[in-house]
C-alpha cells in the first residue's frame, strides 16, 4: 500500500507544477500517476531474498510490472516521474528511465527533468548514462597522436577493415589534435554527442573502444577516463536516464555492470513497444563466412607478430599460448571452407524474390549442425586462448619492468581484445546452430543469407530468438524491483496480448489504457476511397493511388504519404507528373533529419511540400500543426512475410494450433496503422485528414476489427467526390 507521506508528496508536487506553470490538471495524467504509484507500492522493502510466490520481492516472480498505454497529449513524462520517483527514493531504489533513442534521452535530461525539478519542489538528482562507445578513450587518442609502428602493422594486416582497432586516417590528425586541445582546456569531456560538429563513424571509431578492448583500472588513463567518471556518477544519483540498448547491454553483462543492479532499480521503459524487438537484436548472433576466413588469416599473423615482440617481457607466456592456439587457425579455416561448400547449394535453392533461406522452425540440416558443433568447440578454445593473452597483457601494463614494455602492452591490448570479442561472437553463433531448442518453448530463428563483398558475395548465417519472453523473464522481470512500460501505442485491437507474448510479461502485470484528451471526431476525418482493387494486385493498386493523389493532395497543406513498400513508393513517384514531383520529398533522396528540415523550411516559406516515406516515418516523427495536415497511408501495414524471425514465429504458432494471421499479423498491422495515423494530431489544436488507400478495412472480416481499433475519427467511406478515371477504374 502506498504510504500516506508519499501520496502527499506526489499530490503536492503535482499541484505545485500546475500552479507554477499556470496549467490545467489533466484527468489522464492524474490517472497515470495514480496507477503507477499504486502498482509500484507492491515493491517489497525486505532484503530481496523472499522465495514466496507473491508479487513483492525479487524472487521467482520478481517485482511489480505496470503497463500503461497513454494516448498522445497525456503528458507521460511528468506522470511517470511523479508516479515512480518519490516512492523509489523512499524505498532506497534507483529509477532507471529508458527511452528508445539517445536523442530522447537528451530531451528528458536537458528539458523534461530540469523543468520538473524547477517547478515541482521535489529535490532529486539525475544523470544521463551512455555506453562506452559514446566516450573518447584517452589512451587511443594518445596513441594516434604519438604515432607508432603497430598502427602501420595493423594497416598492413587488416587493410581497410580496421574499425575499432584504433587506426586513424592521416587526414584526421588535425581533428584529433583539436580534440586534445579542447580536453586540455576543459571545454570538452569526451562525449561524442557534445562535440561541436558532426563526427563521422570513421572519425570516431579510432578513438573509442569496446568493453573487451578496455583495460579498466590497469589503463594509464583510468583516473581521467570519461566513461568511468560518468559510470561513477550513475551510482550516486536518484534517476539514471538511459536508452533501451544500454539497459539491454547491461542486462547481457549480468546486470549492474554499467547501470544500477536490477534488484535495486525501478525501470521505466518509454516507447516500450520497441523493447521486445530490441531485446531480440541484442541476444541474436551472426557471422560472415568468407570475411571470417580472412580475419582468421590476418589474426594468425598478428598473433605471431605479438609472440615475437621482445619488448614485452612476459617470460614466454604469450609465445606458449600462441603456440597452443596456432593450429586452431588452420583447423577453423578448413572447417569453414567445408561449411561454405555445404551452404552454397542450399542458397541456390532460394527463390529470386527471397533474400534469405529460413530453416523451418529453426531446425538446421544434420550435416550443418555437426559442422556447427566442431566450429563452436574450436572457437571456444580460440576465445579462451585469446582472453588468456589479454590477461597477460593487462598484467604487463601494470607490472612490466620498463616503460617501453608497458607501452607495448597497452598498444597490443585493444587489438587482442578486439580479436577475442570477434572469436567469442563466432563461438556464440556456432553454439546457437549446434544447439537444439527446448521442447515446448518458442524456437530460435536460424537463416542463411548473402551480402555483397566487393566483387564477390559472402554467405551469412544468423540466429535470433523469435520472442523476447525467455530473455526478459530471466534477466529483467524476475530480478527488477519494479517496472513501468508505457507508450502512446502498446495494445493491438484494444488488447495487450501481443505485447505480453513477445515480452513475456509476468502473470501479475497490471494493464491500463488511458485515452488521449484529443477530440478525434472533431479534429480529423478518415477517408477510405473506393479503389476497386486489392492491394495484393500491386500494379492496379499503384495505378489507383497515382490517379487519386492529385484529387486528394492540396498544395496549401503539408502532407505525409506513408508506404509499406519501397518499390511502390518509387513507382508512385515515377507516375506523378513533373509539377507534383518537384513538390515531393522522397525518403530515398535525403537523410531523415535533413528531409524533415527541408519540409519545415518549405512550409515556413509558404511553399507546398509532400513527404514520401516508409515505416521509419510512421512513428517518432513529430510534425505538429501546419507541418502535417494530411496523412496518406498506402495500405494496411502488414509485416513483411519473408522476414526470418516472423516466419519462424508464425510456423511455431501454427504448430501450437493457432492461426498466425489472426494471432499475430492482424493485431500488429492494426498497431502499426494506429501509429501511422498518429502522425496527424500532435496537439489538441491540430486538425486534418487521414486517407487510407485500402478497401480491406471495409470488405474483409479482419479489416473491420482493424478499423474499429483506430481513434474515433469522423469517417468518410467511399466518398462520391473521389473517382477513378475510366482508364483506371475496373
């Protein structure tokens, strides 16, 4: 039960914000605060060792989990901060607020939290947490500016494939000198996002390191390390603002490695609909076979060179380790060569329209599995050997008898750490192909694809969970003190079934849907034109869209046209006359941020502008007021049918006696359609139109349920003022 003093603190803070900013209370926002506080009040204040089956504690069921779908305009950020933070401080827990992107992290820390702290009367501390890769490594910078023979050796061995190895292009030296100058003057603290200007990946990667390349306390720059300074701050504050990716990296490392431990944390996942897919990405694996063969050859040479480095006085330990693992490079190369011969014929069986060969229900051929068992075992031995050498180098960085010995060890360590990371990634992939899935649980998707590599093509093997349920249950739900998942769109067909299945939400999860305060019927019209064709007939459907667009588009209003297919987007663009093509900004022609900027500039000048975009423009795009008055949607956004992960999940659902189309495809299409239509109304003052070029929402039995799940816009079904020319009409 929520303690009275916490109730009073929350109520007082909310009233003070309203008074200070002259705001009216929002019913949905107050309801969201109350539901979050009520759910989290079930957190156990004991020692966390409770083995009971109750919701409290972090035993078998973990802490309370609250899912809140809060419509646009609710004011979610204020609601979840007030609903969670006072209680977390009372319980001695940290709040880990995870957004979907780094950009949203910065919005929360630079705008939202300072505003709440200023106007609420609450006293709390917060910081922005980022991964190691967002911070400059002082040791890498020193090595680049000093120059050394090992850089030339790495370039000779690895050619252009030196990302993450600390090798910089000669032309970038002035940039790195500028970085050192700003650091020396205290004007920059090594954060990539705070650099004055845009840093390309090729410029940034030489001055940052991955976890396996970092020497930690053994590094000569440890006391000044920007990443470790930021990490120390994370442990001191009340609220840590992270992103989903960083939370998942921390959980994959066991939890508490970068962020506060799950048992001590209340997690808030904003834009939580991204969480299952991001989890699958973090716990997936892949390998490129021909690229790995080249890497093995180069790594063997590098290791031989390290063993011959007489400056490192390790009493021959590295030489012995190198001698023991040297045969593995040849054995692995031979095994990979045999695997290539096995896979080539399999890939030839893939149809021209397919990008990958998906193994049914994730079950791979017996011969491939046998190869995977051998490769997994050998990569395991290689990984252990490389990590042992890294241990020796780390020790040499501190204990070497001479300064050159320490410097050489520090130069070699990131390279060997990178090699160990790659060997471990290969081991993970082959272990996934060698393993058999647990009966009764959703399988992993396993597939074979190809990518262009110069003048040749490389074969790629990949594996991914199809559901994040097991991963999140094991690493998060059973361990965290509590969790809140929120977004404007979380349900599908007015149910949370798909989210619960994909994320493995525990049985004690509480769910709430809070309606948007917008007057949908008065603010927007939903138009369904008569097309006389099904979108499955792509030629007729595209022709109908081309014919109707001039009747629908208005040069005096900003429009956003969303497509599910790049091919159709380009075909519609080609079918428009020159006058319209000059107005249209197509996603393929610009970077997303640049395109949106061009669009806003046009509207500000009173010029016409229409955006053509794909799925990435259907969410997270904020074009309020005059910047978007008409959203046009080519068709119901069903998922791509040949995606290996979705295909495997559909096969498993069918095996369970379920209809994958109705269980998965229809709810998720409805979910995406709600998101796409949400691009129109971004504030209570916005008005406009939504046009959907898909009669299936009227003609198909499933379409009617999709239509019913949309906000209550005023509907115009088959309006008479829209008609197809005789040359197009059927």
